[in-house]
């Protein structure tokens, strides 16, 4: 089969991330940490797969870009809400993180910054914040599900290193814009 027959795949993967984040949140609220952890981990993995599929299938669209960005924020929100509702994170932290994410999205989508270098730096800052939030959520869920293990941090560094290599084109573009 030809790649054009699978142009629906990237947005479907993003949709699965949206649903998976919501289901992970429900399991977290119920205190079923092992299921919440694995659903959240699978949803995180799908973030890297949808972009890869869009590039390989030449199926990148504005809708897909918007859905991907919204799904990233949704996933962080679901993780934080699940932890807060279960009593493992203060609600003010969750509220502040979600409000910051909404403000960043509003600035990116509504105001459309004209200064390229400034907008790129802000985007990289947003990506770093996203990774920090994902790291916190996944480590907290793993600790709640299985107890704390020292190798969690090492495994997470390895996973993020692989993820960063998959997204290396973004880093190269950012660095090229600042040289």
C-alpha cells in the first residue's frame, strides 16, 4: 500500500493520546497507579510517534500541528489533575501549571509573535517546561505504582535522549536560527 493511504494515521495517533491521557487521569483519581502509569507512558510515547508518522507519510497538516500541541497540554493537565485529585499534589501547583500552559498556547495561537528569534526561544522554553512536567508526572506515577527505584531516573534520561534524537530536527532549526 502507498503512504497516501495512511495520511489519517498521525492525527489518529494524536487522538489516541488525548483519549489515553483522559483514561490515565481516571485511573489515577481511583488510585490504580500501575494502570495510570502505563497509560500515561503509552500516551507519552505516542507524542513522538505522531510527528514521526506525519513526516514519513508526508501527512503534516495545520490541523495535526494544532491537535498535537493541544494533546501535549491535555496530557500534562490530565496527569496533574489525576495526582491532585488523588491527594499527591497540591491543587495550586496544578492550577498554576495549567494556567501557564493556557497562557503559552494563547500567546502562540492568538497573538502570533512576529519576532522569529524571540518566538523560537519561547517555543523552546515551552518544550523544556513540557518535558519537566512529563518527567515529574511519570516519575511520581511510577513511584506510586511500584515504589521508588533509583533506576527510574536513569531510564527516563535514556527515554528522553531517544526522544530528543527523534526530534533533533527541531533542535537544529532552533540552533540555526540563533547563530
